[in-house]
């Protein structure tokens, strides 16, 4: 008998690339007027492909053309075999028709592209493709500590997303070999924005298509004062030695202690009233656009915001300087009747400092800053990402393991009010998260080789997962009394018992996989 059958009775019920204007025609040659010299004011040699249409598609594989003087029309002859070496006259050139993008410079400078017909109709489309860039690949971010970092590829890091600036397709139109540079000095966050590219699309050549305004799109999100001259930006590095972190030092954190690669970090908290922090935060929050989905800039004029920052303290020129590593924002919500419920709103560790344990340290510092305040009810999180959920599970499980109510023996007795009270009182963990931590730690305490013990664990989790289905069934019964059958069918689409069991099993499997990852990290941390 399967687990599912055995357990069934226990839980009850921009630009669209490749498009053209309507008057664009890549059909066959249809008149002598197309060869009129006056329609070619630039005097470029014309290209005309003869007899190349077959069922609307070209049969060209190779073409051979002759170098010509301006205002002559070139007739191309197709061939279905490789052009032999005997065509050795230097006035002839051969190329594969499908290699047009590789011939862009020569083709544009020597021929009137409007005269490309038949098999060459895809030329413009292929050429347009070369002006499309993945915006995530185009953008280079840096935290610059010294002038050498500007040219050092190892200091570059990439965005995780760019749709909040460049649209859902995360692409930029209008440039070849586009590179966007968004650099910050590591401490003060003085900012440089620049772009370079090999070529920009010519509207005259492509029916008025114009390049995206890259500088405008990014600069609209940057506070005033950013630089577009790289030399001016590098010159500001001389002022980095005067930068000091804002607010109150809450904690220090070190890695690789005693080794040549030892590194030191400091964690601070402050409010928006801290001198100089308002303008600093305006620069700092711009990182959210590239790493936090649906990111929004907060209203810092509200005095209920708290800010937590991580800095690396690193040696430089016989002294020390500071580099920003990440930060978090917390809003102090009112909790009836007379308590406060802090909510973590934004949380970011920058890519150069990830996988160093800084995220866990930052979250623990936030927790500790509220533990001694009896006015704090518990701590919640606003719309957590998958990455933050994994971090939170790890930190909360690590902390709850030390509580008596989460001992192995207590875990096997099931989730109870004592766990809720102790997690909330000692760690400011809310009830919903306490339940999740209980399931993680009970999974760790469960002998998976013991059929009955493992089955009991699964049933416990599935009973919780089944609660929404039970509510659905209860609502359905109420509606049955109030509506006739036709109205009921149009109002609700209830799942069958088989569908419910299947959905529960899928949900459980997903949870178990998440819990396994958390337990692996807990084991590694020991």
C-alpha cells in the first residue's frame, strides 16, 4: 500500500524585435522603377537577386558578387554548391548568405540595402538582431576602492535582474557591443554612469527605429550628483579615507581568523536623522533595482524606519577604510493594543560579499536589537523572497534549537503553545514562523528509516497543509444552502478528493526539499 493510500483518511477534506512597418516589402522585384538612379541618392552599388524565390523562401546558399562602381546594378547568381577556388579573380568575393551579420560593415558601406530582394530579405532582420543586447550582460557594477579596480574585471559584478529599468524582456535595443558602467566608490558611494558601444542603429536605415535611451533610463533612478566623467569619479577616491560608517556599532564579525585572508566586518544601526545619512541612503537604495524584485524606494521621512548596515573594515595606506557590504530596513508597526511589531522590509547583501555568512549575521543583529525591548511583540517579514526565506529558516532554526521547548523529545510530541510562547518571548519569532521551524527541527529529529516515525511526521505536516481545503469544504457547504445548483457551479470550482490528495503530496514534497536544504546548512554550520 502506498503512503498516499495509507495516509488518505488521516487529513480529511519597448521594441518587438523582428517586426517591420506595414509598408516594408521584401517581396520579389516588381518593376524597373526600382532601378532608377534617382532613388539611390547616396550612389551606392545596388544588389538585385534574380530568380531566387521558391514557395516564398530563398534557395540561396552562396552568392558571388563583383565589386562595382557607384550607380551600377549588381545581378547576383545563386549556386547550390560551394564556390570553387577557381573563382580566384580578386574582383569577386564569396560569402554565405546566412552570414550577413558578419558582413555588416562592408555591406552597409558599399551597397544600397533597400535594393535587397528575395533571399536577402532577411538581411535587415538579421542585422537588427545585432543591435539587441541582454541588459543583464551589458551592465557592469563595481564598488571601487582604488583606481586599479576600475580596469580590474575581478571587481565587476552583474545584476540579478534589470526588468525594473529595461522592461520584462530585459533587453536593450539600438547598440552593438554595448557596455554600461555603473560604478560606486566603496565607502561614500560616489557614483559614475557611462556607456560605450561599437555602433548605434541608424533610423534612416531601419524605418525610423531609434536606440533606447540607456542613460536616461538609469539616471532617472539615480539621485543628483552622479558623474559621467570617469576621471572625475576616480579623483573622488582621495576622499574615501574620511568616510566613517553611520550610526551605532552593534556587532563585529570576522572570517578566516588568524590567516592571511582574515577579514573584518562591522554592523551598525541608524535612523534617517543621522547627519549625512539621508543622501547616503538615496545612493545606497539604488542597488535594490538590480537585486530585489518589485523594489520600491521607501519614504524615509517616516521616523518609524530603522536602518541596519554592514561595512567591511579593510587596511589601506597604513590605516583603515570602509566598504559597504549590504543593508536592511525595518519598519516599526503598531500591534494592538500597546505593542510594536517590527517588519523587515528590505534586505540585501551585495554580490561581492555573499556566501560569507553576512546575511545570517545581519539578521541576527536585527533580532538582538529588539530582544530586550518588552514593548516588541514579534518580528515579521514583508513579502520574503525564496532566498530570504531560506536564510530566515536557517537562522531561526539555529536559534530555536537552543530553546527547551524545541528539544528532540518535545518535537516528537507535536507543535504546542509552549513553543509559540518561548519562541516569541525569547527570540521575537511569530507563531507562523515558529510552526515552520518546528517542522524543520522535527524533520531533523525524525528517523527516516523508521516507517511509522516518518509516516507520523508526514501526517503532521499534511494536516497543516490541509487546513485551506477544510475551509474550502466548509464554505462549499454554506453556499449549498444559499444557492441553487446552477448558481453554485458558476460560483465555485471545487477540487475532487483525488486532486486534493495529489496537491497535498506535491506541497509536502516541495516543503521536504526546502527543509532538507536548511538542515544541510545547519549541519555545515556546526
